[in-house]
């Protein structure tokens, strides 16, 4: 309450970015980039000797920028109460000043060493750490300092809490360093006078320039040192071994933020290693929970400052960030690294990184626009730099032109009126004393065990009527509703004399724009109804009001109270409500379920539908655009554009198109919960990256990519049947015992396929050559250990190492079990096998993909019919989308690759 009163009579300095609405660390970094780029576009002339040594030549150079980062030692604990009291004396409001002085005075401290305590001493410095008022009192304390530093020409000073950054513009170091020293001298004098100590050892400086061949950018002889409090501050220049770090971001001399992007990718890679330990394919969490954790723990690290990096970084840095982001997406669904990034993002239901970065950049421009810090387009450089001279950051006008191209079809442009942003409450704290006369009914509990739809509607109507009946005695009934039918929308309010009355006393409606969300139409409807229907009747003798709405989220937001709102519309609604209560009104806002037969709500819904159809509104014009709706519209359009340009030859696109996967973790046919193993198998099947078939299978087995069920030659079929191969055409791939037990393919015991080695000195047979060597050293120490077998058992070829022998043996053409051995050597995607001719005259057919096996392959038709998949798809008992998220697909793959699934699961 004291903070609310303080902020009502005092506003923090505009160059203080901490503890303020819509001001963040990235906004201060954006302001730094803006200042540096603005200085670079301001050129000056310089005469330099010609290379021939005869005469001078006129050159144009951009201005340089010097950044000085100043650190205060224990800033919050060093605040002098006497100085702070003098500053508080300038604040209006006697009670507020007394409360703040009482908050600071009368505090004591003592020191304890072991069992001994010192005497109590009064606290004459510092503000309580962890308190709500402490940071704002420090901001008030340094308010005169920011006024002092920003009064110098070509100098800009910003603060985030106690971190001070000073930006100095200059033509060269000879010009900028003396100016900076003069400012630092004034800063040192002010800090000594006000009790704040500067820590020179933690102060840093950076010299932002473009050219590497300008000698004046390097102070090799130390002619212009940067000094504060008698200590020299090192200045980072082009070619320095270390970079200056501000708010966790490394700033290189060109300010391209490439170094920051690289380090953020490296830091995210460490978190990826931790996330992989959690996302185990057997015991990991559900995809939805894992996605939440990946976005909050992994992607948040990568996306910090992305709105700035995406505007100034090079393409190589952006590509590295996109690769890291795609790795995070693969962790969610458990697909391997060979899955293409687009399929991985759709499987994880995560938006592309470039969409998030552009959305964040638009948001920061909207925030600066609302904060009246609108950065206009940079002045054109004169003379203009040559092509490829440098990377130009994405400016405000360029970004808005980009946004207009996507939103113009909805009538949204950069000149469209915006809804006012919320900075502080428009309600004085002492004006909220009558808020107790406003009551809000948000919760209406129902029986969640009801599954029948009609019975559920009756239950909703019953609890809604019971809640409204308690307030049916009120004199005025106000029903509000919002409707959205893109590109039409409406927010309406109707005034009734009773709950069951069909006579509408008065009504009001407003056009909410082309792309508003339902929440915004509901809030605009309530604000309009209070302004047009109730406030004009404020002097009426009947002063009891019931507001009926089906927006539970709106009432939940209003239920926080008049002084806790964070949105302009909700703040205006509370202002109207308090205006009524101060005039003696009693107001109750009641939630009711929509579309369940509540008379007042149905009338408002019908009026909203009629208004959208006819386009006749009682209010002229269109409601101002909401900030969230603008970002949502831009994000939706960018995402749709991305989906229209993704690759269409991937396995997942053939099966699912651009539809994101379902992350509920349930079988969409039976609604049963799936295990993590089953979810991973389904995701890999949809992406065509499985150890049993598809691209990963072809690469690991080093075989052709043709379907084994419809492309097999007669010779191969006869050979496989003679060797009792369960994958041979016409062979029942799953033993009857396994089908009777209905063993899940992801729960079968792993089958070991290691080579058996016979001991040359006894009758023992061991698994693997390393076990054989250990056995001989333990039980036959008198004999030398056996030598590895370097000759293939099937073709008598000799190889140099045991590993190369084993790799050849697993792929040897004379080995009947070659297709059942797993080669774990990594292969690049560029080495994936291409279409190869068959060894017989049988023509090559389609590839072995899930799309082919599920819909086209005649060799799997019998299995699909036996499992009922073919008939159920034809009769639309379930859709292909549901099949791709169900155990039926696992059962089909189990029947087709039963032996292999048991081996690799």
C-alpha cells in the first residue's frame, strides 16, 4: 500500500530500466545498440595523406562510441538515510513521507560471534534487503545522479538497479576519452558526497568501431587513459582477447553479438546434456511436461536477447542458434538427430526460432513506442557506405513494413490506433476504500464425473441458475458478451429489468477489430456496458446491479482487486466500478456457463451474433488494437508462412502434413495413457527414423531403401524361407505364443547378438573377445593371451583390426544373419544410401516408409486387414491421425517387424 502511494506521487527516472513496467534488460541493450548505430550513421570529414605522399585526401568516417560500465560496491547497503530524507522531503503527501521515514528509522543491528553478541547499533545506512520498498528507494536515491550525467552533451547514462552504463559519442579516442574522464570525475565527486563507493576493479569499457585499420582507435602508447577514482579502466578494442559483458551478453567491438550468440549456444548445450538425462526414452516424463521443462530451462537460455541477436548477428550465428533449438525440440519427442528440423519442431509442437525472435523484436518496438521512447528510423548515412560494408540492424520502420505485409489483410498497420499500455493504476490508493461494495462470483463447481454431453449442459445450467437466483432481487441486470467470427467481432452489453425479462431496456455494441481474442471482446464489452448503460444512470434511486458474463478469465483478472491490475482495460473497468460504489451502488459480477440456456446470457449472445452479421454497431469506429492481439496475429501469419515453405518430401509431411503432434500422451483411439517408450516409438515412426526401417535403418544396415515386403525378388524370397527368416513374404512374423500373450513390443527383453568365442585352452565358451582375454589371463596365466581373429568366417577375407573385421562380418553377403546385426558406427546424413539397382531382374519399387507400409504396400495388406486397421479406416471408425497416435500402429509394426522390435526395444 505504501509503494502504491509512493508511485502515485513520484515517477522513476526514464533512464532507470529496473523495477518499471515494460522496461527490461534487453530494452537497455537495445537502447545501446540504437545509440551505437545512430553514431555510426553520423559521419565527419578527415584529411589523410595520400599513399603517394603528395598531398592529402578527404575521407569520411563514422563517429565512434565509448561504453563505460561502472560498478558500485554494496550500493543498497550504502544509502545514507540523511540524504534520502532530504529527497523524500520533495515528495508530496505528508502521510507518505512519514510512513517512509518510519520504515527507515528505528532499525538496529548487532553482530554475533559464537555465543557472544555485540551491543545494538542504530542502522544509519542502507535499505532493508528483500523488501518491496527497498529497490524503489534506491531508484529515488540515484535520481539526481542520472539527471547530472545526462546533462552533458554527447553523453547518455542508463541504469538497471545499481548497474550504471555511460555512453559517450566521439570522433576518436582523443575526443571521447577526455569527455568520459570528465564525466567520471563528476560521478566520483557525487558518489563521495552521497556515500556510494565506486569499485574500479570491476569497471569496464568498450570502444565500438567498424574499421580495423584506423590507428587512432588503438591507444598503443597509453596517451589517453580512462581513469576513475585514481585507477585506470581497461578499454576493450578490436582484436582484444576478451569482451565486455553487459547483462550477461558479450559485446564485441562491431556490436554484431556473434560472440554472444556463440556463448549462448554453448551454455544451452550444457543444459541439453542435463535434459537428455531426464528425457530417457524408457522412464522419461510425458511429452507435454518435458516440453514445458525444455522451453523453461533450455530454450529460455538460448532466447535471452534473441530480439537483438536476430537483428544484428550474421547468418552463421543464426544458423547455429537454429541448430541448437532443433536439438531441444528433438529431446521433447525422443526422435534421433537424423530427423530434419521441421519435423522435429512439429513433433514437439514448438514454434520456429525465427518466429519467436521476430515476435520479441516487434514487442520491444511496441514497448518503446508506448514508453514514449519511439526510436525513429536512423538518419541516412552520408556518404552512404559501400555494399557489404557492415550489417545494418533491423530498424523500426523496416520491421513494421515487414509486419504490415503480413497483417494488412486484417486492416492492421503500423498507424493503427493502439490500446493504451498500463504503466500505473489510474485509481488513487485512497480511492479504493469502497471496493468492498463490489463482489465477484468466479467459481461454479460442477460434477466432473459426468460424461454425457446433454447431462453436462443441464448440470451447467442448474449451477448457473442457482448462483444467479441469489442476486435476482437487484434492480438492474447487465448482460455482456463478446463474439469473434474472423474477420468480424463484437463486444455487446444489454440492460434488463430482471433475469427472466425478454424486454431489453437499452443495448450497446462496439467493433473490436479483425483479429481480437475472445478475452479482449469480453473485456471491451464490459467496459462499454458500464460506460454507456450504467454510468448515465448513476443518480438513479435504484442502486443495485448484477452483471452476468460467461468469461471466467475476465472475472478472475478483476478479482485481484483495483490496485493489482496490470492491464489498461481492466484498470478502466475498476475505475467505473469504484465510481458507482462511491455513489452508493452495490455491484455483483457473476460468472455463468455459456450456451446452456441462461436467459440473460442467451440474449446477449444473440445480440452479438446479430451485430456481427449486420455490421451495425452503436459505437462509431473500431476499438483500439490490443498489444497481445497484434503479436498473436503476427505470430500466426509468420507460422503459417513457415508451414507453407517447409519441405514436403519428408516422412512426417507425407503422413501428417504440417499439423503439430498431439502431446497429451494418450492413445487417441482408446484414450488410454501411453508409456514413454511407446510415445518415443510412435514419434520415430511418424518421422520415419527407426532402427527397424526407414532412413536410419538403411544407414545403419548399409542396405537399399526399398520395401522388403513388395520389392523382394523370387530368389531372395526362397532364400529367406529356406533360412526360416520371419520377415520373408507370406511368413507370419509374430509367433502365436507372442500374439496370445499380447506382449507389448516396447517391453520385450533385449536379445544379445555378441560373437561367441571358444577358449583354446579349455572347453569354455565366452561372449565377446574381451571376456575371452580376461578368462585366459585369470584361469590360464601360464599361456599367452589369444590373438584376435582378423579373418571373416564366411568369405576368408583378412582385415587389419578386430573392429573392421566385425563390421565386415555383420554386413558380409555370405552371412545369413547379416540383416539382423546392428552396426552402431555413426554415419553422416550425406552418406545415406541412394536408390540402388536390385541384384535380380525384379524391377525396383517404392521405398520402405511408414506412409507406404500403412497405405500403399500390398505386402502388408493382409496384416492390416487381420488387425482391422484397413476396415476401420475405410468405415471412419477412427482417422489416420488417431491411428498415428495409438497402440494400433505399434501393433502393426510389431506384426511386421516383430523379431527386430524385440531386439532393439
